[in-house]
C-alpha cells in the first residue's frame, strides 16, 4: 500500500520503519528511490543494531533514528533531509 501511495503522491520525504509486515524495509527503500531518486527516506525503528542501520543507509536512507529518539531529533532529521 505504501509503495502504491508513493507512486501516486510522490512525496519528497518518507518516514518509515525498517520492519514491515509484508516486505523488507530495505527493499522498499530501494524501490522508493528507484521511483524517485530525489526523495528522502528517514527510517525510525526499534531495530537499532549495526546491521539494520548499515543496510538501510546502504539502500539509500538519509537517516536512521531510534523510535526512542527525542522529538527534537526527529524534527532536526526531517529538516536536514528536506534541505538535502
């Protein structure tokens, strides 16, 4: 559903979890960026192991935040991603 919405709306920024019920979050990052290479993807997840972070960033995520981050950190990451 998220991929279909992305195709229709083409948002410049996506905030997503890496753990998804129907697909790999890493693969979804790749698909989103294939559709729009200029989009920014911020991952916000409870999965904070190095492997998860590395794979998401390698796939093209702009940032990876823990869900326990302070709201100000999320706000900063969104602003930074929007500015490129």
